[in-house]
C-alpha cells in the first residue's frame, strides 16, 4: 500500500465541498422538484434509491464515516444550501413557480441530455 491509500478521513475535504457528492445531491433535488410539479414526468424511484445507496458507498469508500455522511445529510444548513443551488439552476433554466410546464420542459431537456437529473426521471 502507498501512503496515499492510508490517508485518514480527517484529511478529506468537508463533505459540503466534495463535488461529486454535492452535484448528485443537487441533481436529485432538481429531479424531485420536477416530478412533484410536472404532471407528465415521474421519478424512477428504484433507480433513485440504488443511486442513493451507490452515493453512500462512494463516500464510505473515499474514507468518510457513516456518522459523517449521516451528519451531512441531516444538517439543515447544508440541505438549504443544496436546495438553493438547485432552485438557482432551475430558475436559470426557465422554471417558474406555479408553471408546471416550465418544470416539464426542464425535465424533458434533462432526459434528452442524459444528465444525472434526467436519469432519475421518466415520462408517465
């Protein structure tokens, strides 16, 4: 083993700065908002659940503890931050509160572009 593989969890960046994890949590939030607001799209719930488990494994494999992961996911300030980033993305992409078609349009675009968000959605 090399010294790089023995690095303690304390040397890891805070979970709030781990890009891969944050990007996927933001994508999941966007998909959740779309499925709730768009009457013609739904979530791929089993796939989303498997992706959540895979994301947890990713964090644990990187060296984060289960306690660190749970604390991050339960942190209200972190949740607000992730929601704010998701809301900003949706607004920049034409989503308007009270306009279901704007959510549908973004959802269809995400599916067509094969994004992480799109992979979590399916047409009804």
